[in-house]
């Protein structure tokens, strides 16, 4: 995966580039990206719940 640079282009242009990039990937690469997103989402959800539980304990 190449390094990403910040770009200040119009959002439509950025979206078009992302779509082209994803279409160029194989099915397996797309699936791997999906699993990474799911894993990150679950990790963040667990961390959020953990922080809420800790905050509730310290405030009571």
C-alpha cells in the first residue's frame, strides 16, 4: 500500500480516486479490507464501552 498524502482536492475527485483504487483490487484484497474495518470497529466499540464502565465506577 502506498503512502497517502493530504490532498485538498474537491471531495468528488477524492471519491472518484478511491472508487478507482477499490475497483483495481482483487476480491481477496477487498475482503481483507472489509475484515480490517470490522475488526477496528469492534475494537473501538469495546474500548468505548470499557471507558464508559470505568467512568461510571469513578463517578459513583
